[in-house]
C-alpha cells in the first residue's frame, strides 16, 4: 500500500472516495488488528497513511518526529514516510476548525462540553481552546483524570452552550444511539458531531427538532483529507476544492425519500429517478412483503394495522442506513416519528403532493380500498406529510416535469 487509511474497523469509511477525488494516487483502506499495528508501522511499507480509531495515539511511539499541533494534542491521524523516517501530523485539528468555521458556529466565550476522551476528543479540546471557548469540560463514562462523568454533566453543567460529540455513539451501523440527552441542556445553541456516517446522527436530528444548530462531520472529513493530501504530496490544494468535494460527496451519498398518499406515484417516480441518477431503488412496502412473506392485505387481515406498522418500522430502521438510494415509502410511514427521524439521517424527504381528485382507491390498499376511506386518510395525513417533508413537490401528470422538480429540489 502506498497511500491509505489504517484502523480497526473501516466499513463505514468514506476516505477512499474523498482521496480519489483529491489527487491522482491509489488510496486503500486497511483494517489492522491491534496486535499487528507495531509490525505494520515498523516495516514502513507505505508512502503516507491516515490513521483512525483506535490508533491515533498508539502510533506515536513508532514515529521519528511529530509536528507541534499533533504533539500538543497527543494524537496523530496522518503519517508520512520520508526516506524511511516517519513524520506525524494531526490534520483533524484543521478539519474540525474548518467544519466549525464553514457552519458559522462561534465558540468564543462559550461553555463547551466535549463527549469522549479519545484522540478526537483531544483534537476537539485543542480546537475549542484555540477558538477562545470560555470553559471546556470533557465528558467520559468513568470520569477522573480531569474528566467529568455524564451524571456530573447533567447535574452541574446544564448551562453548556456547545456540545461536541467525539464518541462513536450513533455511528453506522448503530444509527439510533446517542451519547447524551440534549434535552437536559437549556442554554444549548449548537451541536457538533464528528461522525459522518450517517450524514446526520440521531444526536444531530434531535438537536434540529429543538431548533438548535446541528452539524455532522462530513465537511470535517473532507477538510482534514485536503490537509492530509497536502502532507502526502508536499503541495497545496486550492481552498475551493474542499467545498466542491463536500457538495459532490454529500449528493452522491444522500438518499431521496418519497413520502405521500397511496397512488400518488411514489414508486413510479422512484424507479425513474433511480434509472436517471444511478442510485438504487427501494420500495419499503415491497421490503415488508419480503420480510413477512405475506401480501400487505393479508398482514392487515391476519394481524391488524399495528403489526404492519411494526414491520414497517423494522424495515425503515434498516433501509434508512442505506446511502445512494431512492426510497419510496408506504402512505403511513410518516405516522411514527421514529420513522421520520431515521429516514432524515441520510436523506432528503420529498412529499409527492398529488391533489385528492387524482388519487385512486384500490382493493390492494387496506386503508384506502374505497373512495370514502381514501379521502379520510388524505385529510388525516396531509399536514403530517407537510410537516415531515424537507421539500414539497406539487406533481402533475407530466412525469419528466416531476422528475425535474425533484432533482432541482435535491441539488438546490
């Protein structure tokens, strides 16, 4: 391997995608077991590597020199081999600083809680310090060594204004987990999560629901990769490239979710979008049929609506983890807030708003099998669709026009 990323588990990593867009070198992902780290570093069979969890601190003893930023932080995420000597850097510092600056978040004179005590936590501390935070508290499960426990955070630091999550809580595939309950912090005005897969963690979604500025770590990943590539190649990369690659990768990875009434055209539009965009198409109703090995009317007849909704939530829990996907949902998917929250992690939700007079009742749809039931569902759900949607598409009978409206809303 000439260039690449080492870590213990890399199934979630976007780094190869990012570096392939940054420069003309082959970038590989290499999972290494802890007992094999020393041998890998000592052999030095690479030109330059990035380092991630859990090796950002463990690689330091094997390096010949580390720069002042990495030395101060006590963590290295970039190692460059120059004629057999290994040099360590911390580009995460510049990545996190860039993320905060890009989103217009101010840490100056603010009280900051940093969740986690690993290498990235040390980086976050150094960044918060450099941005003149008024008070910085590091929260860990056990506390001690200058850290506070989560219990102490809830009890004594409810006035925290900024929370930075550096723990793996909420990272794919455990998308639903959160390191902390932000509802206990009444002065909170920003949440920063360094996790980038999912694009928005459960923590970010929860903050957004409260109207709090909340950002995930994708821009940080791009920004630190730019600085790392500069170290790899000993040359500068133009600043605009960071934002351009960020936007490009965001739209590559992000899903389009279609919500709306039965017969509004979600599946038809979704399949056409899939063909034109190259994103995979998934229909949650079809996934429910596969999971249960039963047709939907049969599920309703044998087990009732609540059982169907449980199956639907189970399917959405898994489907929502996907990326680069077009997802057509069932008409009632938005009835449970947990479904909406999960879908928003990697997706933009489009409400396919077809007027009631153009919707059709059919026998294979248990809750809208006749006109009266269809109209009742429409009146019950319309505001729920509007509330859940990121974008509303007033559809016409012109499919190409509908597709154009969705693509325009997606890339806006």
